[in-house]
C-alpha cells in the first residue's frame, strides 16, 4: 500500500479570496514504512502574503520571488502523488488550496480527489481521542514524537512529523517500548528534521515606545496592588 503524507503552506486562509499555495511537502510511505522519497517545493504565488500567515510559517514574498509557479511543477507533483492515498491533517484545507491551484493552471487535471484517495488524519485522531486536543503538536506529545525543530510551520517538516504520528496512531502500539520499535523501523528513512537553511529568518518585532510605557504602567499597578511587587521586575533583577 502506497501512501503520501502531505502538507502545504499558503498565503492566507481561503483560496476563494485568491490565496495561494507557497510550499508543498510530501513524504512517501510504502507498506507502512517510510521510503525516504519525498517531494518538496516552494512556489511563487504572484501575490502578497498575509502578515498573520508569515507569523505562522516565516515565508516572505521576497524569499519566493525567484521560485517557480505551481503550473511549472504541477506535473512532477502529480506524478509523485498519483494513485497514492494522501494522508493530510485537516485535509479540506490543503485539498481546497490544491484544487484551486489545479483550476488556475488550466491543465484539465480536475480535482485531487480524482487523482488520489484522501485520508484526513485529524478526523482519525478525533475518533481515537474524542474530547482531546488533536492538533499536530498535541499528537506529537501524546505519541512521543520529537517535534523540537518545529518553531515555525514548514510543509516538509510537518509532513515528516505527521508521517511518524500517523504510523504510531494507526499501529495499535501504546507503550514506550513499542514506540521505540516503530522508530527503529523508520529511522533509516528519516532525514534530520531541520528547516531549509535558505528559509528567511524569523522576524524580530521590537516594542514601540508607547508599548513600553504601557508595560511600565501595568507593572506599577501590580507593584501597588501586591505586597511582593511584580514577578517580572523581580526576575529582571535576578
């Protein structure tokens, strides 16, 4: 059985508002083993990226200026995923964007559901863990998957992490020793989990003078209302 774990990063939240895919990351699973094959591509969206989206993934318009458009990599992408079962966390989001890209390209490929079977790992997680948090970070903690490199979202990194989570979540294994056994079976195919070194650095936003003044005023109020004063100032002096 061939599966492809997929994730995307985008310029915003809704393709119906003209938002586009800017990164695609895929890793291959064959018969429940990571093969080491992957597809990864940054894309030029020909539009600005929402500030809120940049805060999530750190990818800027400037960084993408020399990257190919979706239609230039469409054939390679479809060749990689064709006939596989796609495993996607919150699949309607990513599939909605990919369907929009296929429509814009004019290639006549139709929709992703006509090319691949689709499995939503978020739906699966909610069935297995009702009433609990089931985002990727929560699942990593639940299944003991290392996500320490995940300061920002990245499509390939998130696909690699989701692949590990999915294999553990669907294996029926729950003990630490069994999780370690699963890790041993897949470690040969896993690359070091690091962001692309060419990604733009995380932006540092300094507080304005007005914000600093408001902060000091808030600390003064805490000092007046508390016998011990504000913890912030005590730690600052330590």
